[in-house]
């Protein structure tokens, strides 16, 4: 019997390097992305994010979002600038400017009170380089986990009632037209990048 396992182990050791050298195939690439042109992301090689100066940009969404179920990833959305944005005495973004953006990530609400979340990104301003922006803003629903976890522990003395709290879901992520969102423009990042290229 031991001889049989020894032979089997020897065959596996001889065959495994051959199988390991076989290239892996990505089915998603072979079926869905085969005819699509996917641009390479532009690398930001010359950077120095030590500059702490920042300019606040306040915006509101143009079309309200009732919940995370109404949007999808990469969906275009529009924001409106609420106030003129000034830097060094000049207006760099005028009030009521429409700013295109995209829904970067959508996370559905989960069990145990975990809230839903919508992350907006790719804000595009006419005269501002995207690399100089804190270019993401997250909207979250109501976090009910702070209620769920103490309730779960309190109910553990009555098994399995504590497990029933798993079915309490978190709040939906919604964005009303009057909700002010803030992103930041970092003008000194450009100067530090230029200084790095000179070195």
C-alpha cells in the first residue's frame, strides 16, 4: 500500500511543474473585453503632496438621487458650484458652473446595519488639473450597526434571538439637491511637481 502511495506521489511531483507552467486564461478578457479599447491610466510620476494649502469647492447635485439602487457605477452625474471659488484674489471657478462627474463606486446596504454608500469621482473643472483635486466624495446612508451590535449582545441570553438582528439592514445612500458636498483644490501640488521635474 505504501509503495502505491509512493508511486502516486512521484507521478504528481513530475506532472505538477508541467501543469504549473501552463499560462492562465482570463475568461472576462477573452469574452467581454476582447474588442474594447481600454486606455491605460496616466501615471503621476512627478509628484510631491507635501503642500498643505487647499481651496474648498462647495457643490450640490443637479438631479437628486433617491437611493443607491437608482445609480450604477461609471454613471455620469452633474454638480453645480454653489459659490464663487477664489484663489489669490482671483475667481477660479464661477458660481453656478456645471461640473460633470461620475459615480465611481456603489455599495449596497448590508446586514447588521451596514449602510449603503455612493462614491462620486472624476470631477472635471475647465481650468483645473484633475491631479490637483481631492477627487472623490462619499455619501453614506444611516449606520445602524451602532444599534445592532449592542442589541445582539443583549439578546444572546435568549438563543437564537441575537442572530435575528443580522437581518437589520443599513440605511440607503441618498443625495438631495440641497445637500452641500465639498471637494478640495490643492494649488501648491502643481508647484511641487514642477520643482521635482527640475531636479
